[in-house]
C-alpha cells in the first residue's frame, strides 16, 4: 500500500499494475492491528484498519447520513460489538479485555448499556470510520475491476487474543474462565525457527463450531468475499490438524497436533458459496491428509521458489515440479526479499540456484522469470522484488515480535520503464493476453 493509503495512491498503483500486465493485486489482511502491528493478529477480521483510510477523499457523514445509517444497520451483527470493544479498550487504558472490570469483561447487559450511553460519541466516531473504510475499499475495488485488476485478500486463520471476536464470541474459542487463552496457536520447529513459532493466538473450539454449523466462519468468509475476488486461507493445514501449545510455554516445542474438522467446515462454506475462490496456504508440515483436503475441494496450493534449492530435484518448490493447481511466489511476506535471500546464501547454495536457473538475468529478475514461466495458474511477485530491493525492505521475520511490518511503498516510483519491462515479461510468458 502506498503512503496515500488506498485513495489516490492506491489508484496509481492499480494503474501501474495494469500498465505492467499484472491482473491480480494481493494484499495483507486489512483488519485493525494491535501494538505488534501484525495483520495476522487482528483485533477484528470483520472491521477494516482505519489507518488505511484516505481522509482527504472521505465522504461527508452529514450529507450521506442515510447511507451511513444503512451501513450501520446492515453491519450491526459485528459493528456494534467492535466499536464498543475498541471504545472500552481505550477507556480501560489499553488493557486486554480479560483484565477489565468483571461486568464489562463478562458482557453483563446492564454494564454494556451503561457503556453505550457513556461512550456514545466515541461509538459514533468509530462507526463512521468503518463506513468510510468500506466506502473507499469498494470504490477502489470497482476502480481495479475497471482496469482489469482483481483483488486477492488474505484471511488469517486466527484472531488476536485481545480482540472483539474473543470478547463477543467467547464460546468459539478455547479460553480460560477469565478469557485468557487456554491453548496457544503456533507451528512446530520448521524452516523458519528451531523452536517452532509460538504465535500466541487463541485456538477455536471446533466442537462448538460444528454445533453452530460454522456460523462464525461463514460470516468471516462472507465478509472477505464481499471485499475480494479471491482469498488466501492462512495456515490452511490448521483446518485439518492444528498445533496446540499450553499457555505459558516458553516456545512452541511442547505443542501437539490436534484434529480439526476441515472437511466439514469447507463443506459448510461451499453450501453458502457454490464456487470457493480460495487459495490454500499449504506451507510447512504438510501431511497426506492435508493435501487430500485441499484437493478434495479443488483449492490451489502455494509454491515458493526460495524454498526450492535444498539440493533435491524432487523439491516441490522447484518450477519443474509445479502443477497447474498452484500459485507460485518468488517469496512471501515471511521471507526475506529475493535479493536479500540470494545474497545470504552460502556459496554451494548460490551455485545450485545459478545452475538451476541458468539465466543471465540478475537477481531478483532471474527468479521472477522462473515464477512467471512456470505452469502455476497464478504467479505472485512481492513489490519489493519488482523493485529489486534487499533485506532492508523485508516485511516480517517469523518467530520475532519487533521490527516487523514497518516497510512501506510510500511514493517510491515504480515508473514507466519498469512497467514496460514487466509488460514484456508477462506477455512473453503468456500471463498477459496482448501487448500494447
């Protein structure tokens, strides 16, 4: 996202994408974030992050009062709880909701009504924020469609422990009586971390979800599909089995795999959406049951070229092993930029990369060419790679809680010359139908 958020700057970026022959723009989750800034620990995955609003282009709530009121009525199922949650959090000095006074923590009706009266003006202000967010995002999506660009969203599998969801829908999560998580989300030791990753998100109570016919998830996905043309499900393997770490553990090593009703969930979602325009983030420890679940519902998986060069010709992340039901990435938001990754390789690994690609193009273009030239149905190139940036532009380092999510595109010019270069590459590899 540019420094102009998704107003003028967002439209300019879409113009550049269309000029360069790109037809899909993938973004990180749009929900409001906490102090760690992680879009994968959202305070609500129904609300939008008000920091993305371009206020100079905001509609006037007085002039468009009828539309504002219609939005509030239409969105009441999530909006009322969200704005009250955020207003109370501010009133309580930012303390997590399980440390609020018991009547507010436990949502006693009288306490909530008193809060709504006391905080009325703050609630209205936050309602207006969400209305503006929704209006601007829908306008941006319409503009993108007009330029032949689809929007690709990202649904975090979990929410933050201190979130409107855990406060208002407590029965959907495995929580202690006071509201703190009983078990924490994460993954076992892997490529990124020898201790695993302890994300700290609360885990779902899947038995309750089944009793509800997955109503919580139905609402989550419906919201995402109202904003995006296709959606990536983060940590898809957690829908087949999830890594559960006891609260208080120092790292994720002490967790265990527990079963999740992924097939039942996806069947319920398919009842609501005949076509499921979803992509499965199937990275990490992927077992045959996880792969079978993905294939049963016809969801494309992910292939990340940076993961391909361990020396094994059978590595599924090498382009010659790609299948058409895949989305290819040079790297993701959790990887270093391609240039930073390549510069960090030891000589033997760098030699494997060079010999495999056999390209005279410099990095990161050589890896971008491999992604675009693969049989994957969609190829995604992070904007940092489009610009040829190094480690200084890395978005996130998994397993760390500071120094992440700070990189911004701002007004950095992509430029006509770069657009023409990628237009030619997209045309060369059949990812753009025609060339101007």
